[in-house]
């Protein structure tokens, strides 16, 4: 404001400017990035769209028809486009031409082109094989339809992975003929990389924002999906995702939430719930792994290893989406006075929730007699005042509880 601006000035060619920097530091033209993903992206989107459309269909037979027709059309389109029309060969030729713009090394560039051709063949065959697996899974395995929504929903994660992978490739293939070369050069997907006097930012903000949007969408849509398409696997995923999304301040806060979702429906008995909680406390690792025990111990289907995987993945997924999605905005967020005040209030509430969890379900279910209360008090004194290692307190309390149960 208040400064003179030349509004008639010609804008810079972003691609030209970036390629100038790439040439300077020994990198290759930006057009050589993602040589497999770019030409095949439209087929992946068609694959995901078919899965989401099939997920919206309630009747199993009609869902299989949608999957079969959509996948067949996508596979035919992909084969005709890449092989019959020759787009794959043309793309590889253009890729090799771009790769040789700065540094003329025909043998090395031809090897890269051959790699692009081979990997594209593998990806096309793999995608067709996955289509067959999805159709067979929906036809034969109950609850498999959950993947029809989950796999496309993780699209931002695939974006971050491939983005980071190509940054790594470019950073570790700097050409020695560049005017200025730093090895190894790795602009990370989570921060700022320095190349000479240039700063390279690699924050795909909209990709991270999609992760936050996915977190909120799953929290809202999963309960609706359970109402529309009742099923044990979907209900299980919804319950544990909701617990993972609403927990703040540590694993112990989730105990009342977990008990409310698994004990009243009869998925797990109250005794099994407390036994699993005690076993989880006795071993190293985060308390969230308690979800795997509950999934494996469930009496109704799925139970076993499938139930453990579903529960464990569902309860950790919200934190993964939140942490990765908020990462680019974290520095500004933690300096915000309103955010700090809100976190202080939440932390105070967490203390109350921890005390409530101690009283119920732990206290009301584990301390049933004066002897139990005495053992708990002794363990507290040993841990807080005598500074006995936690593992020793847990081991001694387990032995003491077994002796009391034998004497009763």
C-alpha cells in the first residue's frame, strides 16, 4: 500500500524460472517428474470413482455389476490409450527428450526411459489385478465393501507419498555438471530445503487440508453409513474411529469411551475388558494398542486377527490424519493466543476425565474389597513415595492380586 506498482509488467514464466534453478543446481527439468503417475492418473481416478460409486449401491448384485462394468471400462480405456494409440511410447519419448534438455547423456537417459516403460507395464498389470481382487473380495468376503470407501479416501496420503518420493529422487540424482551442486539435496515434504541462495518450499497445502477434511468427513459420515448399510465390520470401524477422534490427553482418557462402545453391545464382557486393560498396562507401548486386544477378543464376527487389525487401524487413523494434516500450520497455530487458551482449558478438562476414568471403570470394577483397596494403596505408595520402578510395581501387584484371589 502506498508503493508504485507497474501493473503492465509481464509475469514470469514459472516453469522457465524453476527450470533455470534446476539447471543451476544440477537438477533435471520439472517436466521429468512423476513420469509414471502423470499419464496414468486419469485411470487411477476412474478406478477410485468406480469404487466410490459401488460403495453407494446397497444391493450386492448391483454393486458387483457396477464394479465389473466400471473396472472393465477403465481397463479397456487404459490399454487402448497406452498401447493401441501409442500414448505410452510417445510419453516415454517426450520424457527422454526433456531429461536431456540440460545434460546430454544418451545412455543414462535411455536407461531412465526403459525404466519408465517397464514400471508403467507393471503398474497397468497391477491395477487390473487389483480390480479383479476387489470384485472377488466384494463377492466372497463379508464387510469387504468398507474398502470401497476407505481406499479412495486415502488419496491425499498417496499424494504425499509420491510427492516425497520424487523429491527424494531429484535430490539424490543431482548432476555434477550443474553450476552449483549440493549432495545429497533433500527438500522434505514437511519443511524448507536450502539450495544455494534459493529456498525450496514443498508444502502442498491443499493436500494437507484434504487430510483434515477427510478426518472431519469420516467422523460425520461413518455413523450415517452404519445406519444406511448395517454391518459388523463397518460398525466396528466407526466405533473405534470415533473413540480415536474424540480422545485428547492420553490413552487413559479413552477408557470410558471404549467401555461404552464395546461392553453394552456385548462385543466384549466387562471382565475381559478390564483384563485386557491390565495386560496392556503391563507391557510397553501406547495404551491405544488396547484396541487390538479388544478387536481380537470380540465374541461376534469379525474377532481374531481381522478384528484386531480393524480396531487398531481405526483408532490410530484420526491422530494420523490430524498430525500430518495440521503439520504445515502447526507453528502458526501454537503461537496463536486463542489456541493456547483453548488447549489450557482442554488440558484442565483432561485431568477431570482421568480422575473419572480412575473412579469408573477402573475403581468400581477392580477394587471390590478392603484387601483390594489395601493392595492399590500399597502400590501407590511404592510408586510415588518409595520410587519403585513401575514395572516392578505392576509385577508385584499382579502377584498380590493372584494371592488375594486364591485366598478368597
